[in-house]
């Protein structure tokens, strides 16, 4: 009797222990799912309104967070079965987690990496591209079909490619599931997709996982080395490169540990699943959670910038060159190029109208682009304010009126009947339109369709006026001021302070001082 009582007590303690363990695992499983899906929903909600989140491949990041959650929840589900149901679990659950969680999650990550590479390269080319012409635009028509020249084209093509690849993996997986159900139960030695519960669900060598294994091999041994080599060259203003590099380093480690755990340590597959889950959680932190925390910190503690620095940045050669370099990282190179070329257009108009009785006899000056950073982006090689003290420089895009001032207001004694563009400058104005305003152009800026249509109608009429691009210029300045300038002021505050100190100490020529129009104060 006493021995039976002891046995019953031991069995009860064991049952309580197993039940407690199962409850803890179940609580962790629920908490994990709530955390992953909850933060993804928050990212999707805020990312639609916040540019810093939207630039992180908003759609791909949201889908990546969702499929990351699907993978983690499905891979962790066997742990709940294992602890609470006689150490067994259905083997089709890891199969679902592999094909409908891990595969789409990795594809969204690969898509984000390729989007970053192509976008960064595109913005580099924007800083080097010469103004377009009608003849050149026609010559580029074929390449436009192959090589994307606009951000919208990049995003659209990546979504299409990712969808096709996803179908390539999902259609066979769905076919396998339907075939297994129609054929009834399979033996564990022949297939991992047994409908009964078992502990032997290792996918190694299983035919159903051949496609999954092939995709993982390409990802681990082809894409990851390529990403490590190429992404190191990229600098972006949003930390996307660091996020992707973190994923490249942690994700392969999780899957490699899964293989080692099964093969070398001969542990059950249900325990080895812990490593891919850990990799999924770590990448979710870097892709979704940390950007969300940065967004909330920025919202609660906004940076206090002096908005009067905007005219200074636009008119100082060194600061504007740094702004051009920063716009590549900010993916807004077309905006700084627009301002740069607008100033060149203004300079040509000033030279054409300056003391010449017959405008048609004037040949336009050469295109002046002096805001480019030198080779290897050495800011010390850029002329500063001090270099203008010893010599009187010819007119450049910096010692004329500020970009805040329109072309017509920059020409002295301009009469209302002289607003028509001189004949010799019409081709230059047309090139400016085909480069920045025309839809599908190489450096197309983001304008409202009403503004773009008004400019197009005036171009089609053949009557060009000096104020044709003024509304577009104001919109581009607003984009720079709202989107690009705050982060730029944070990064280059020391350089701006140096320029301010030199101006305060009188280390520049007052005759070359540029009028500041307080449009953004």
C-alpha cells in the first residue's frame, strides 16, 4: 500500500512537472507570435506616414515581418506538442514553416537587399548623368525596358520577381501536401510528411525538402557571400545596409547550427528547431523593432535644428557638395541635381541678359557644375569661402542669387515684356524639361500632376518664359527642406558650424554675399 502511494505521488509530481513545462512553452509560443505580428502591424501603420520607415522598403519589410512570424510560430509549434502530447508532433507543421514561412521571409530579405543595391547605384548615376535630350531619350528607350531608371520601376520589378520566385516554391509544396493527403499515411522511413504524430521529423535527405534545401544552399553560399562583398560599399542614411548585413551574418548561423545539432550531436529535430527560431527573432529585431524604436524616439524627442541653415547649405560650395553626396545616401539625388541645374540655367539667363542689346548674338556659357565632390569624396579639396578672398571669381552658380530666388528676380531691370526666353536658350530650357519634369525621365522629380501638366502644356506651345520652372523649383526645395535637410543637419553639424564661424569672423568677401530670402524661416 505504501509503495503504491509513493508511486502515485511520484507520478503526480511528474505530471505536474510536464504540465508546467508545457504551459510555459505554450505561453512563450503565444508571446512570440503576439510580439512578432504586433510589431509588424505597428511598422505597417507608421511606415505609411513616416518617410524614414517607408524608405526601408516598406512593403517588403511588412511582408518580411509577417512571414517571419509565420515561420517562427509554425517552427515553435512542435515544441508545444512535444512537451504536452507524449513527446510527439505532426511532421507536416515544420514543412509548412519551411515553405510558407522561411522561404517567403528570405525572399523578402533578398528583395530588400537588391532594392538597396539598385537604388544606391541609381542615385550614384543620377549625380553623373548629363542633362537629357530628345535624341538621347529615344536612344535609351530599349535600355529603359531592361535597366530601371526610376524608383517606382525598381520597386515594381522586385515585387514581380519575388512573386514569381514565391510561386516557384509554393506550387510544388502545395502539390506535395495534396498528394500526401490523397495517398494516405506514409511511413516515417520513406517520408517526413506523416499524418500521424512522431518525433522523427528531421528533413535531412527527405525528397519533399529538396526544393527547400536547394533554395537555402543558393541563399547561404551564393547570395550571402555576394551581399557581404557588395553591401560593404553602400552607405545609406537609414541604416538599411547595417540591418541587411546583420541578417546576412545571423541567419546563416541559425541554419548551420540546426544542421550541426542534428548531425554531430544527434539530437532530436524538435530541439534543433530552436536555432532557426532564434535567427528569425534576431533579424526581426533589426528589421522592424529597432527602426520602430528609433521612430518613437524621434517622435517624442524631435531634433532641434536651426532652419535658417537651409539658405547657407544651398549657397556654400562645400556644404552644397556635401548635401549632394548625402542625397545619394538619402535616395534623393534628383532633387539636388534639379537645384544644381536650375542655378546653371539661372546663370545662363543672367549672362544672356547682362548689358546686351541683342540677345540672339549671345552664345550661352558652358554648363557649370562645380558642386561635385572630388574623387574619393575628399571635402578638403572643395573650394571654401576663404579661397574667394584672393581673386575675383567669374560668375558661378554660387555667387549669383540663392536658389531660393527665381530666375526672373535675379535679372536686374527686367521688364515684364522680356519674360520670354531668348531663342538661343530655348534648347537649354527644353533639355531641363526632358531631364527633370517629363514623366519617365532619368532624373524625374516628384511633382504634383497639375504642376507637371502645366509645364508640359507650355513646352508644347513653344512659348517659354523665365518662370516656367519656378513652381517646380519651389516644390523641390520644399522636399529638400522637409525630407533631406533634418538628417543632413544632424550629420554635418560640425562642418556647418565651421562655415558659420568663418562668416562671423568676416573671412569672406561681402561683395559676394548672397541674399537670403526667408521663405523657410
